[in-house]
C-alpha cells in the first residue's frame, strides 16, 4: 500500500452515491490498523470560525477506505486523534 500523506485529496462517495472531495488532515496507526482523519475540501477552504466536521476512515488491506464499523473502534480512533492534535499544539 502506498503511504497516504496529510494534505492529499480524494474523492469518496457517500451513502447516496454523491461524490465529495475530502482532504487528509491526519493519519494514525492503532493496533496495526491504519486510519485517516479527513474533512470536506469545501469546509477546509471556507474561512470561518465554525467547527470543521472530521471523519475517520479505516484503510483496508487493499489500500481502500472503509467505514469504521463499531462505536468502540470509533471512540478509540477519535481519542487517539484528539491526543495527537493536542500534542501538536
């Protein structure tokens, strides 16, 4: 799998098959699984004080993005990302 870098832009499809561009704002490796934190490119380009929606996706064995299936896994990834962001500040 090719390493995914912060700042890369990808197009993903939502549950309604609408395509959206997302930008990688962080990468994580937890328990030998790779994850990316992404946000919509349009939201990142808008100069606003509003909170930006962040989504977490798992990278599967083929290098494709997959949804995080369990609340427990989501909480673990979210907490690790928050900790990483706090360390960078």
